[in-house]
C-alpha cells in the first residue's frame, strides 16, 4: 500500500514537472511557432542570435530585429518600422527555392483603430503573398501598376508604408545573408515627405489609449505665453516668445494626470527623439508651442514644437509627430563602472561621416550586449562636461545610435536623426540601470584632481558619483583589470583613491600607491 502511494506521488510529480516544462517551452517559443506556421514541414527552426551584430544590416536595414534559420537557411525575419503612431512589428517569411515571399504577419502594433483599422487584416496580408524577394516592394495608392506594387489600406498611407518598409528590410537582409547581395538602404521610419500631408496634427499615446490633436484643436486649450531662450549645445542662443498650452494642462483636460507618468518621449517627423524624465517634468513645464513671436509656426516646425524653458536645445523638439507617456521607468542602481577604452577594445569601430567629418564611432547596441543585464524599462543616460544630462529609452539607442570617440566635440552621440547642436558633446559618461561607462579625459573636467606621479589623478569617489553609482557606508568595491586580476578596497580607501589616465590606459592608485594597471571596471559589492 505504501509503495502504491509512493508511485502515485512520483507520477504526480513527473506530470507537474513535464507540464511546467511544456508551459515554459510554449511560452518561450511563441514567436517560433508563428514562424513554423509558414514552414510546417521544416525539420529545424532556430533563432539567429547575432543578426543585429552585422554592421551592414544595422546600417542599411535597421528595422531588422531578429531572424530564424529554417533547415540551414535564414528565411524568416522579424522587422520593426515606426508607423503613424508607433512601431509596427512584422514577421516576413521567404520561400528560398522560389525566391519569393511566403507571406507576412503583423506581430504587434500601436496604430489606432481610427487611422489603421485594417492594417493587420487578412486581405491586406494576402497582398504580400508570393511577391518576389529579389526586389523591393512599392506602395500604390489605388491600383497596382507593377508586379512589386502593394496597394495601401485606404486612409492609412503612413501605416501601410511602414509595413512595406518593414518587409523591404526583411527582403534586403535575406538577399544579403543568403545571396550576398547588397541592396539599397531601407529606413525604419516612414520618409518625411509622406508626413507632409499631416503637418497639422500629432498624437499623445499611453498604454491604454491615445489621442490625436490638430493645430486648431491645440489652440482651444488654455495657453501660456512667455519669453524663452533656446540654447543649443553649440552655444548658440535664440530668444523667442512662445505661446501654447502645457502638456500638463492638455492631459488634465483629457482626464489624465501627468503625475501618474514617470516620463514622456517626444518624437519629431524627422525621426529625432528625446526623453523627458520625471525630474525634469517636475522642474519646469513642457509647452506645446503653436505660435512663436506672434506668428504661426513655419512649415519646418509644424504641427507643433516643444519648449522646455529650463532645459537645453536637445529637449526642444520641432515638428512633433507623437508624444509617448511612460508609466514605468526603472530606477538606476549602478553596480559597475567601466572604462570606455577598455570596454570597446574588441568592437570594430565604424567610420561614421557626420557633417563632413568621418570619425571612429561605436554603435551603442554593441556596447549594451557586453552587459550582463539591460533593463528595457530603464533609461540610457548621457552626461556632458558642460553639465547637460540627457535620457533616452533603451529601445531608441539599440540601433543606428552611435558614440563617436574621436574628432570635434568627442565623445558625442550621433545618428541619422541628429542635427548638429542637438547632441551631447564632450561626454563624461553614459549609463543604463546597472552599468555606467566613463570617458576619463572628459571626466577630469568635472571632478576633483590630485597630482599622482606627475600626472592628473581623478578622485574615484567623485567619478563614481558623477557616473551615477550610489552606495551605503559599509560597501566594499573591487577593481578589475583587463587581464582579470582583482583588487578589493573599502569605503575608507575609496576616499583616497584616484584614477590616472594616460595613453588610453587607466590605472588605479590608493594612497598614492599603484593598485591596478589597465583598469577595466570598478564593481560595487
């Protein structure tokens, strides 16, 4: 009898374990199952983990997020392109033998019912079936005039173009990875000229809804009028008198409270983006400007521009297309501080040409992949020697976002959507929620300095605090060199610790004694 009970218990345990494994396996492979639906007879389907590491794809098909190898050939691609309201994620499957699309599926999107009711309808998806995968697709308004034309969803031109862009990015990546053909660049945002028809409205979106406001509607909200000074990071100043409602008052009228959100993301029609966190929202108002110096906005600023009187130029977004409200932003608790030079030693630099200057740059996404954990709900924070602090969302900096580390104003963030003067120049550091990276040459401009063996020593306590690390009085730290050697120290030693940067290498001194050469990082224990 006892043996029977034991057997029954064992069987139940096995059932629970197997059921749990099946549950997690199903959950983990939900996307893979959607891929398999296009390839029901495939023997093996596996995720290609390094597709975004390919520099050609990163620069020319930035919409590509993931890919799947099907029986040894990379045939399925997950691509993401920004539509009318936000990102549209598409799965595109290719028939390798016929060199044509099997079909596509919309995995997710944030387009509103009003503007893109049929963007994921079966009949629209059908239009992509059996299209040739050796040429890019074109968007047609009413009638199909060539074999590669896709007729848009009526009234959803921008959303339709975003889907076509996403599929074209998949075609370009497929041709490059499978056939070694380098096709033309495909943008992950809809070209600016397509937005010209909608220069009179912008959207405000949050997790559970969105609203669209046109310029006439914006004037109906209670407006403020004040004199402000726009200061760009190049030092240029522009005085202006602006008029428009505050984001706080607009949300209040719509039944929302700005205090319920941790930050807002502001995007322009040209692809430029900035993040305004709670601290900045509490420090001053964000004005949604519809009039400057008594005149309506010009075409290059419509439908609305933002003025944030207490912040520098990078926060003053023009031609605003949408504002995203974030109800969750993870707080920072930095455990590691890296030295930039040593962190990127095995990353191949990209010669980025920016305003006529070609300089060595590193894609931020490749740096993020070096960290053990990156919180997608956290902020990517950049600090400059002039005191500017700028935040971006992690998703914004993963692709086509670079740090140039040589040339004028370096280190500086650059990218296709960055106009000169809207950058964080002479950067001292940047950070995620857990990891910070410093540039010692710029950091020495903002921390205490002490002479160490004839060289400038940077006070380590100041460096860590500037980079965003915080700790309790009983904390210990460890310094790790590039060769893996470690040196432990406590709070008492921290106040007497200095970094010496020379010839691209950083050394740690405690009480004027050399402790670590070729420092890679400081870790909080």
